[in-house]
């Protein structure tokens, strides 16, 4: 009996190394306005929380020595994510542990707030060709909902009466409470934004109607809880007809000077709509384990790729000769990894990379702005690629306890 149990646990531990489960969005009544949901609302008890791991994004080295030092030993962070939907919207609730609450102050440029984002793929009909996970790439756009913890502030000229300092109100007791409540209701949170991304440097803000976007972030007892609501259909991404969609999640830790690309990032996660048909191929693609042989893959990858790429246990390549692959298995899908090896030009890791090796740029740009990677196609036969992918999928940091 004991033996059986141990075996079962071992199997579980081994398989959970790879297997990622899908999130099921639970259907709720159409009469509920999901954009008004708060993390503690009873409605969330209907949805199961799924653990989604967000890995330190190590592709591009950040241009800030102190930040790099603070983040050198980063482990991955686990977020708990649940989802509900109705005919109008899809809502996510995301909670994660963070020992320090960091709030960005409007006047300070060196203090960074904690933050969280959800990324949607504009096109997801081919689960093997999802957008590049770090903010999309050419012809594979993403829609990003982002919120950051910032100090609340007032929109100028909206309400003069409540713009005086709290100490100058002459209000006491209940009056002061009323004053505080009025101030809170009027304050806006600057960092509720929605972007379309086609690569690191092409973020276009598409909505700025802050406060109406159905986002919310609150901190209590060492834990953040955030809500994101997306309309089932808008001009950027229509998810109303899908049985399942890909979504990915990102976290920023202001305490470690996290901002922009310095974040924790999940891979594409399948989100299934309870009671809807379709999307099986997507769910399969994002939840199945790679079939290749990890050991054979490791031997090949170390022999063929280590001259340009760094691995956690092998740093022979000059710094930033190519993207560091420390966490590539955490935030990349198997299909993306296979594509990167076979057709390196399908997705050229986008953006201007300030830290690229001075005599070795990652890509060249022609007169039309088309980028051509300097990585040669590495392998052609399916077995070698499958083995390499199985190994690359193991490359990821441990999860922080
Ligand atoms: C000649 C140098 C070179 C070699 C050899 C090389 N790569 Fe690359 N690789 C690059 C460069 C440069 C990029 C970034 C530009 C791009 O996206 O193609 C890259 C990008 C990648 C990416 C995407 C990284 C990301 O962050 O999304 C993966 C995965 C990858 N390579 C895997 C491999 C594997 C596996 C091998 C060996 C089979 C290999 N590379 C061999 C230079 C190289």
C-alpha cells in the first residue's frame, strides 16, 4: 500500500514537471455585470482556482545594474487564477503572494509599483502559431490588459472641494469618514490600460477609459488580488464564438524594481468556456506533455546551441550572443520551441536589444523593416526536434515557496 502510494506520488511529481492544466471559465448569469466584480464577491466561489506558474523573463537582459542584481536569483511565482464568463464578458481573478506592497508614486521615477497583466491572442485558430509570448510579434498581435499599483490621484478640475489636504478639511469623526469616502470615489487609478502589442517596441494604447475597464487590485495579508474583465467581443479580440482561448499572465514586483520586460511571465494557458464546444486542438496543444527524449535532447542542444545561448548550468556563450534560455521552457509552448529551431525566422524575438553582443546582432533589418534572424535553422528531422523541445521544456526556475 505504502509502496503504491509512493509510486503514485512520484508519477505525479514527474508529470507535473510538464503538464499544465486548462482553466475552466464557469458560466454565470447574463444579468451580472462582471466588470463590477470584486475579488471577495461570492460569485468567485463557483470557479476553481488553478495554479499558473509565472517565470522570470530572462530573454533580454535589463539595462539597470541594480535591478539585474536584485533579480539574478529569481525563482518562479505561482499565481492562483479563476475565471467566470457570461454572454457579455470574461472575468479573471488572480491572486499571488508578495511579501511587500509596492505602490508607484506619481512624482517619483525610481519607485515601481507591483503590477499584473493578462494577455490575449488576436488570432488563435492555429494553436501551433500563437503570438510570441513577450508581447506579440509581427503579424501575431496580442491584446494586453495591464494594471499597476499606483497612488490614487484626482483628475484635475473635476472636484475642487475634495482636492484640499485631509488635514485642512475641519472634518471629524463621521464627517471625516464621509470626506474620505468621497475622495476615494473620485480618485482614479492611472494604471488601468489596454494595449495592442506587436513586439517589445510597438505597444499602442487602445483604451484609456480608466475606471470603466473592470480592473481592480487590492492587497491584504501579504497577498494581491486582481480582477480583469474583457468584453466577449470588441474590435481587437473576439472570443465570443470560441470554445477555448489562450491567455497568458504576467506579474511585476516593485520591490525588485520590476517594470516593463522585467517581470514574471506564464506560458499560453488554455481557458475553456464551460458548456461551449470547440477549442479541443488548442487545449491539447497547451496541456500535452512533449513526447521527445529529454536526455537525447540535452546532449544535442548542449552540443549545437551553447555557442550562442546560455543555460543555467552552462554559460559558455558570450553574454547576450542570443537570448538566455534559462526559463524558456516555463514561458514557451512546445510548438513555439519547435518552430524556433526549425524556422528561426518565423518569429524573430522582437525589439531593439540594447544588450545584444556588440559584434553580433540578433537580426538584420532590410529597407522594408523586415527582420532576418542571425540564428540558422538548426535541425530538420522530427525526432531531433522533438527531443530538443522535450529538453528545452525542462528549462525553468524552481517555484518560490
Ligand atoms: C549562431 C548563433 C545561434 C545558434 C547556434 C543557435 N541560436 Fe537560437 N537564437 C539565436 C539568436 C540571435 C536568437 C534571437 C533572434 C531570433 O528570435 O531568432 C535566437 C533565438 C532562439 C530562440 C527563441 C528565444 C526566445 O526568447 O523566444 C530559441 C528557443 C532558440 N534560439 C533555440 C535554439 C536552439 C535549441 C539552438 C540549437 C539547436 C539554437 N537556438 C542555436 C542565435 C543562435
